[in-house]
C-alpha cells in the first residue's frame, strides 16, 4: 500500500474559505464520481488547513492550504489512476479552478502507525501535520530509520504527550524518482490527531520541550521543515 500526499496551495485571488468550499463540495465529489478513477483508490482524505497556529510549529504560518491523501495498492496502481483518460479530461482541468499547480507539492509515501488510542476514531478532529526535512549530511534512509526506530519510541515513552494524543502516524517519503516524480521536497509527514485544539496544545508542553524536541534536532532541519493544523474529512473509503 502506498499513499499519495498532495500539499495544496490555492489559486491566486481565491480566499482560503472559497478554496475549502470548492475542494470539498465540488472537486472531491467530482473525483469520486468517476468510476475509472475510483477503482484505483482505496481511500481518499482531505485535510483543510485551519487558522490555528502554535509557537512550537515551524515558520511563521502554514505554507499549504490543505493536504489531499490518496491510498492505492501500489505505485503501479497509482500510475494507472493518473493515466486514466478521464483524469486528464475531467480531474486536471478542475484542479486548475482552485489550485496553484506550480506550488503544489506531491509526495509518494509509505505509512507507519506508531500509536492509536484504543477504541478511538481514526479520522476527524484536529490534525497536525509536521513536514520534516532531514538534517544536512544525513541520508533519507538514515533519517527515516532514526525517526522510526529511535524517535517514535521516545514519543511513546513521553506520557504527558501520549495522554492527549489520539493517533500518531509516520508517513515516510519514498526514494527520489519514485513514480516518475521529481525529488521529494520533504522526507515525510508526521500526522497527529487530537480531539481538540486544547489537547494539541497540551501534547506539546514541558516534556516535549525538554525531551522530544531536542531529539528532533538530531535528524530534522527545522529551518527547511514545515507544519500545518487541519480539519480532516474522509471523502471515500473502499468497502
């Protein structure tokens, strides 16, 4: 299973509210109404960037207006989806109605579940995306191995962080050139779900600052990384 993650930027002159409305009410239903596209898709999720911003997040504000995530059985299946005639005929022209295509970033990823609160919902609520770029001098494989084998367990051992956290997933970017795409801008995505913004804030308290954040600097370059807070919508899931 692979995941296509598209970091979206709205078309110039369009407000974020207009962007979110068009994406959710027009584009999403259009894509999933096309049987030739839908048969390649396991799941499709939209995450809409929210105005919330917190001191621990990278940069001065979000670079992206949303994240589209599409799961396919493999890279070959994803390529077949993009090669469907209906994609070029219907999906691509509609994307130009609300997206700045030149600033949209596409990542091919493998997903790794780190933590799921028992009996808690998988989707919905408040979702944090962190988009790490590896520390200079470190290879992507070294970065991803450290993130999964060392940093993930460190987070799991931080009780004050886990208590308000509902779900934590690491999505790792595949090798550059995968699927014929240009080099991946980010080495992955950390995805963290919370029931509320208050829970998100509580997760990143003293234990994060004293224990977890110093470890992030061992494999992440914060100057080149990014983040956003979003509201998540499950658009389609294969039955």
